[in-house]
């Protein structure tokens, strides 16, 4: 087992080699850690800033063994890591954080919403459906219009579609592949917010100021942080974060997407058991950003401060937008973050800008 | 030749794999660059955060060729890179910054002081000596006590000794190995300051606020920045930096160590044609730190802002002091930076702390 707090010079493993893994690796290196990336793709963004890289499928036993040999603590950059891989690593004596429960909850939208409501973190009304007939029934139950989502997989708006009338639910079910789904009541929200929070191995928690988020075509476009909110709203978000973190026995940074409703209450849209796109503003708006915070937590270090030091507008660079780097580099208020991805496919997250203003 | 400004996705080469190379590599990765490290030691701190590493001597032609094949722009993390290696890289079509002139000046204390005085950057009185007899003569010329330094090599107080009386100069000369030296008049300074400045490929310059520095046994212990200085003193430092940068036709970040004299004038102690230990505070006290600034400059990007966003006390962690990481990690105001060095030899720079306060 890992000797915690993990000493500098130790190796932290990361499942996943994308931009989140890359920014985690950079944060870890600042604290004196080495990073080992497990990721199928060779030459992945995170692998290019890591001391060690294992190019293997996430469920490849030999790859997992290689990782376990060098890393006593392992974390992940995305929630669709196979649960069996995490179990295997734990069997081999590796500390895996945020851990199996967080994955189990985050990998199935039905389990997730059930967990949230059971833990005092309210969501919209929802119902599950395993067949076309159940889908119609579910639509009548939650009311139309409603959002149908596959229970598993799906991100950035993929694997979901709107059901305008209950009668359309059967067709929607088939269009999503006939896999188990949930139907979510439409949230008549005034704003989308998110809270990035962390929990240490000692159970201590730390919460960043809320971000206000704007999506386009299901993909995050812009976050503004700290969001303009009342103290009561901030309190509500903190309470939700504390309940979720405790309920999951969580270790690490979590992203919790929220709807601000007309009556001033917050509903949880979804949780992501990892560092989160709506927390990228912390890289230039906090002393300890979400990436270092996550590394601190999984390494068993004390959590760092989360107060804001600047007002930040974070803008995602999608696809060829990143080609405008010359212009962004010349803006004095703009901090440029590029992920080193080779192929600027449409809609692909290639980087982000943090436009910084004094508080 | 490199196509400048250098596009993200390109590889920047760094000669040297220590902590400065490591922090440069991390800054470059944030901007989407890959890094290739040339350094004799395998598994060096910078190599462990770089996409590519060439383990070869700095003057190994095959190693330099390998570097030139992947990197169109090369920089260095220390001033004792062989000038012939830089010349070879330039021959192979590589852009090397800060460039040959900066190295030539920084590698020989006599050339350096002569350059500084010729460019309106005043220093203490000095005289050269190539023999024991000349050393005594030089001591009479500059006056005792005086500091004798080898013209080449030497850092962190190595390769130098005090001459209390002119008659001792011959013995000091022999003790330093009988190599060419210079004798520097003692500077009756009130404070040691430094200025970190940058010059872009377009000739634009940017200057960080001054740092106040405290040395122990010839090694930097502490920097406080922004230093409390009068506007007149800050102006003087900026003028000196501008002259030095222009005189060297410099590209990149430079560290200029200064003596603040009793009469309020600044003398240049020495220049370091690279990112500098007294600029580490910028990592937590500026929007763009000295490492990103250097990468921006050598890549032909516009320079970033240099205004302070916090007050920082930077403390070097020498040798086993870094073993106290548990304590430092628990201090909310302390940002921990560890270099991933395996062997905590006495006096070795293992990391630094930035203790941050609001401005």
C-alpha cells in the first residue's frame, strides 16, 4: 500500500492521457512528483509531459500491472474508466482515488440521480426506462418536454435527445440505440452554475467559488468566475458539495453542475468525479488551481486555499479556433492554455483562454 | 530556419535538464509546445516532464544533431553551455536564443564587466590578472579588500575568494588554480537587488518589479518581491535592463543582479543570460511568470504582462530542508515547488517556497 502522504519523488499514475491528464501531470510535477500515464493512444497530450507512459487499453491486465509497478497512487481523468480496472489496481495494492464508489455513481445516470436525491442534493424529477413502452410511461411520469439520456456513456451532449411529447418517447428510445435510459424533467433554470470542490484523505473539504457556465450545442463554451451570486446561493452550493463528497467517501476534486432555478434553489444537473472544464479558470484565478488541489488530495496532502485572486472569463477553444493563437497571445489580459493535440477536429477541445481581470 | 512566431505543437529544445529546464518545460507545455531536453544525465529533472530527451554531453555532435532534428528553436538553462555547441546548432539552421553574444559575455567575468561599463551599466572597479604578480598589481589598483574571481566558470560562490590586503593577492591567485582572474573592488552596498527582464524577437522589452535578495554562503536564500523601492530606483533598474538587453541583442529572459549603494545608485553585480533564481517569485506573483515569458520570447511570441499580483517571499530549499515538505504543504500561504531531484546533497537547490500575501 502507498505510504501517505505521498512523498515527493514518488510516481502518481493517471488513467487517461488527454488535456485533463496533461494539466494534472504539470501540477504534480510542480510538487516534485513523477507521473505515469496509462492511455491507449501513443503520444497522447499527457504522455508528452509525463516521466512514464504505458500505451495500453484501460482494461489491459499487462498495462495495469505495469502502471501498478511504478505508481502507488493512481487517479483518473475521466469517469468512464472500467470499474474492473480500478478493482484490479486496488487488488494489486494501489490506492485509487477518487475511488470505486464515485465511478459507480458517475457511470450510470440512474444510480447518480438516485444517489444525489438520497444524499440531500436535489435534482429534477426523473424516471428510468429499459424499453420503448417504459419510455412512454416514464415520459408521462416526469412530464414532457423531457430530456432522454442513455444511462451510461455519453458526454458533451452526446447520447441524449429531447422528447417534446410523451408519445415521441418510444422513437427517441430507439434512436438512442434501445439501451437503458433515463428521462429527466426539463429544468426551467435561469442559469447554469457549477461548483468545484475537493475532499482530502482526512475528510477535510475545500470549495472554490461558483462558476457561471454557458454551453453551445451541448459543449461548454464559456465560464465566468467567481459567478455573481448571493451568499445564500453560495451556501447552498457548499452544502450540496459537502453532502456529495461525504456521500461518496470522495478523495480528490469533483465538478458538480448545477441549475439555478427561478425560486433561488439549486438542482444538481450532474457530477463529474474528476477535475472539470468549468474549473479551468482556477489556473489563473486561484493560488492553488483544481489540478494541484486534486493531486494534493489523492496524494494525501492537506488541501490548499480556494479563495479567488482574480476574476476570470474562461473560453474553450474548439477545433480550428485554436489556430488563432497569434491573436490570443497578443492580448495582455489573456492567458493561453493549449493542449498539444495534433488534430483540430470540429468541436474538439484544443485549449482554453483565461481572460483575467482584477477582483 | 524556424518559422516564427513558433506554432503550438512545435518542439523547443533546452540545453540543460535541471530545475530551470524543468520549469521552462512546464511553462512551454502550457502553451502547447513539446520540449526536447539535451543533458548528459539520464532521468534529469527536466527530462522527466519533456516529450523528448537526448542523453548526451553538451558538445556531443551526434546529440546536437538529434536535438536539431526535432527542435527548430533551442534555448539554454545555464550560461556555461559550450559556445561551439551553440555555433553548431546555428549552422544546422536552428534558432538559438538568447544567442551567442549573451553567452560570450556571461562566460567571462572580464568580458562581462567590460561590456556592462561600455553599455552604461555601471559596476564596481575591477582589474584582470593572468599571473600572481599581476594579481598583486590589480589588488593595488582596485584597492583592498577586493574579491578575486576566476574569469570563467564558478557559481553560487564557487571560484572566488576575498583578498584582505594587496599582498595576499598572489596566494589567492594560486589558491584559485592559477587561472585568469579578475579582482573586483568591494561594494559597500546597502542591499542586494535583482531585476528580471525580457526582450522579444521584435525588440520589445518587459521588466518585472525588483526583488530584494539575501544570500548565505554565496547561495541565494531568500528573495522578497516586489522589493520596497523608490520610483527613481525602479527607473534606474529599468534603464540598466534596457541597455543590457539592447547591447546584447538579447532574446529571452535575463537576470541582472544589482547592488544598491549608499548614495542610491545601482551597480550591476552580474548578469545571467537565462531565467533566474531571484525570479522564481513570479510563478505565484505575476500572471505570466519568468518561465512562460522566456518561452514566449524565444518562440517569437509577444511578451506578457509583468505587473505583480501578489507580494511573495521566495525561500530556497537547500539539501535536506526539502524533507520538511509535510510542514510546508500544510501552510495555507505557501506554494510548494519541488524539482524532483533524487539526491539531497548539502547546499543543493531541491525546491523553493513562495509565501504569498495580498499586495
